C-alpha cells in the first residue's frame, strides 16, 4: 500500500466518522476544559440557586413571622385591655353614689375601650398574605372576630359617652341615684349584651392570640426547613458536580487511554512482527486522531524504507559473500607462491651457509621473515573470510586442559621473547578436560598471547587457567547471538603490562581490520584481524571474551569457554 493511497483512505475514514459523531471533532484540551467547567458551573449554579431560593423564602417567612408576631402582640394587648375593662365594670357599682368618682371610673373605662377600638383598627390594617391556606386557618377567624365585636364595641362606646355627658350635667351637690339616670345608666350598660360580649371578647382574643402564636412557631419551623432545604440544595449541587466531574474524568480518560492502548498495541505488533499491513482506523479528529493518522503514515514510510533496507541488505550480503569467496580464493592462490618463496629462501639460506656466502644470508633471512609475515596475514584474512562466510566447521573432541595450555605456552614462547618479555603460567586446580575444537581453542589462545607480546616490551605476560562454576553475564563488547547455557567453564586470562588502551579504543578492538588507532598500526603493524578472529571463534563455540585495560598499565583478556561446547 503506497503512502498516498493510505493518506487518502485515512482522510475518507476521518470525514465519515467526523460527520457521525460531533464529539470526535472536539480536541482533548477542550474535552478536559469542558470536564472542568461543567461541574464547576453546576456547583456554582446550585449554590446560587440554593442561596437565592433560601433568601427569597426566608424573606417571605420572616415577613409572615413578623406579621403574625404583631398580630399576637395586638391580640394579647387586646385581651389585657378587655380584662381591664371588665375589672373597671365590676368596680363601677361601688362608686355610683359619688358622681365625681363615677365620672372618673366611666372615663377610665371609656379610655380603655378607646384603646381596644384602636387595636381593632390596627388589626384591620394588617394586610393579607395571599396564601389561601393561611387565610383560611388564621385570617378568616380574625375577620369574624373583628366583625363580631367591632360594631357592638362602637355602640358600647356611644353609650358610655352619653352616660358621661349625662353625669356631667348633674350638679355636684346632687346625690346620684341610679334610678334617676336616663336609659344610659351604668346598671343598664353593665347588664346589657354589650358588656357580656366584652367579657367574651377577652376570651376570644386570647384564643386568637394562641392561634397566631402557633403560626409564629410554625413560621420558625418553616424557616428552619428552608435553611435545611438550602443546605440540601447546596450539598446536592456539590454531589451532582462531583458525580459529573467523575463521569467526565472517566469519559475523558477512556477517550484518551483506549485509543492510546490501540496505538501502543499496533506499534508493538509492528515492532515485534514487522507487519506493516496493520493500520489503525481514524475515528476522531482530535489529537488522538492526528496521532493515529501520523502513526499510519509512519508505518507506511517504515514499510517502504524497510523494503529498501531489505533489498540493500540482500545486496550487501551477496557482496560480502562474493568478497569472502574472493578473499578465500585469493588467499589460497597467494599462499601457494608464498610457500614456494619461503621454501626456496630457506634452501638458498642453507646453501649460502654451507658455501660460506655470509653476505647473502642476511638478505635471504629477510626474505624468509617477510614471506612468513605475509603468510600469517593471508592466513588471518582466510580465517575471517571463512568465519563471515559461515564455513567454519567445529570438530569437537575431549581435550586435557593442562596439556593444551603447555602446548600453547611452548608455541607462544618465541613470540613473547621477541620484545624481551617474560611469560608466566598460572594453573588452577582440577582443570580436567573440556569438550571443544582443540585447534580453534589453541588458535584463540595463541592470538591473545601474540597480541600481548606485540604491545608489551620488557614486561610480564601472564596466562592463567581455572575451572569455574558460575553464570556468565552478557558483555557490552560482545555481539554474539547465542551463548552456551552451561554453568561450568574453563576460564583463560591473558594479562600483560604493555601500552594498554583507553575507553574509546576498547569500543573498536573487536572490529575487523581495526586496531586501537592509526599510530598503533604504524608502529606495531598487523592487519587488525587477530582479536576479531578470536571473538568470532569464541562466539561459534558458545564462549565469551572480555577485556579490561587502562592506558599505559596493560590489558587483561578473559575467555570463558564452556566445559562442553554444544553445536
């Protein structure tokens, strides 16, 4: 699938899904912002609504309580005044014969009746609440009470006023006789229906006062209920905002995490299985959708580049095989004339020595040394070519470790003595035997000793051998694909006191045709294949090779050979 067709396909999918779901076009930031704003708005609206509702109803109830309390006060005052009038009425007969005292009592009674009348007028001025239930329960009885007593009270006042005027017309020296007074005499007024209703008025007003006092108590209970309701609205709005916040958080997290999991899953499948046909559907237009689209495009590009790299790899492997085959062929072709040159130089050297031609002997010796050096280089090239071409065959056999080491030391002794070095051998206990390819083990050890001898002058080279039972960890210097799972190893260590290496130089020493640096190559010569061959042979036999070194202090190469090499 080409990149252009993939982009077009994803665009079509995005257009279809975007028209179906409006939320798919909302970005993640907007979703998160909306998730914050919505619960905060609900909480704020709930608090404001609760407060406004509470304040409004509290204000109404407060007014009703104040109005009811005013009515209670008026009715209580009315009861008190009515009782006072009753008391005055009861005391009035004692003062009938004293005009002055009688006039004072009647005036006092009249004054109290005026106050009662004023209270009735105040009760009439109190506005209605407009609530039918309250009107029916409280104000209708009040209106009946006013209608019952207000007009008789006015008539009673009129009679008392007439009585006062009649008493004032009587001379002060005249003795008052109740029978001499007109129809408005005190006895008639006292025994009239009006007087009887005044006594009942105090009882009715007291009952109404009790009724309106109950209304005050009910108002306080309603006030408390409104406060509780306001708190419930506040708590409910907060709980609702919390629930919505949690729901929005769950929705937002799912809308983010779920597609991300799909993206991660596809990315892992592409990485592990190298399946570049996998494509994610683009279901949204937010950042996740853009990420999905980018991932699909990336997979397409990686597929294209991987195909190109695969072709380049195949070409490189073919070229490498051709190179290795060429080197192997050329090595064989070069070794034949070199062996002839070395052989004839040795023959000529012996004949010159017999004939006494000492002048020719030095040149012939140089020819032989150069030929052997060139032969060693060609042998190294042949070995690395065979290894890279996969033509290394292992011939496993049981090997006595101590005997193998003694043989290697005998062979490498001449190499170490060239630069006036001392070779020291340290053998551990119970070395026993190992099952491996003896020529290749021997080649690894000789290469390491030869490498140590090359870069050490007037120093000490130590070869130590021991048997170890231990798990071996991977090393950063190793690139092998497999390692023997055995726990029993024969460990070889080659330590020298030579020039050593820096950390940067250690990173390259196992690469073919590479030495520590250019100056080392110029000074010490060599192809740079010895350590590379050692590493490749160790990998082939399931062994590990490690190196530790410090500049100007020497190096230590450690090889962990499994006790039993497995093919």
